[in-house]
C-alpha cells in the first residue's frame, strides 16, 4: 500500500507573507513544501533562490522539496542543500554529468531525484536508479504555474511506476514518484491510479480561500484507492 503525500508549491503562494503561507498550508495538512527554482535560462521565468529557502526553513516542519529548473545545476544544488533543502531534483538534460550531480546532492545530506518534462525520455533512469530517491514527472511544460494537466503524462507516470517497482523488487529501497502540473482534486485519483504517490499542487491549493478544504478533498479522492 502506497503512502500518499501532498506537496503544495509555494510558487502560487502570497510572497508578501511567505513564512505564514508555509505555516498555514502545513497546518492544513500538507506533507511537503515544494519549492520551484527557475533561472530564466533553462526555463523562461525567474523565481527564487537559496536565500528564500533559508528564510522559510524555520517556518516549515515539513520537508522542503526543491525542484531545480536551472542550467548549470551543481552550484545551485549545493547552495540549496546548505540552505536547508531536504530533497533536490533536477532535469537530467540540464546537467553535464547526471550521476555526478546526484552524488553531489546525496553527499550534501539531501535526497536526490530526476525530473522529466513531457517530451523527455525516461531512458536517463537506465543508468542511475541506484542513486535516486525520487522521480518527478512533469504534467505541464515547466516555466509557469497555473497550467492545465497534459493527459498523456499519465502514460509516462505508468512507465515510471513500472521501472521503479521493477528496480525496488530486485534491490530494495524506496523511490518516490511525484507528479507536478495541473494537479487538482478532480484528477488526483487518476494520477494516483497511474502510479504516483506524491502530488505537487500550486494554484489548486494556494488559489483557494481555505487550504484545508482543498487538501481534504484531495485526500478523500486518494482514500478511494486504498
């Protein structure tokens, strides 16, 4: 039986009171704080850096999951590890040496993972399953919040689940399967049925007046799978 985790993305939060927004969403039932980092180079947007991660660290009793949409990766991965990240994921095509970047993250004491855009092949996993703790499937093209879920992402989620289950059956361990982009209460069950266990939701949570109501609705949908 899978453990399901809800990971609100602070990209959609009110940045004028970010610490309070983090505390509020955790009180509402969030399991993880998702932290989107964009560099206006790898993706066409610019968001937040390690200083913001360090600033919200005291406000978060939950793990901070940093998604690096940057190129190059290594120096920022190290900076976010120092700033208090618990999980750091990156896009394999943004790294010159994927295995080295994964090793750098893990050596810094964080969990490490790879992120796959809608058009990125999962073949990168063939060489590094022993080094990852998370696979993140993008169900939108990264760069902006509030986008609609791309339905064919479900096929990639199913294939990622197959690969994870095959690897862990042989070698043990645990690898989380996260999905990010357009996740809402009305599609989260389908994403879970495809194999996901961790769900990033930005505007679906932070765009509503009552965070707990939304998170409870998501959990009610997930509970129907148990």
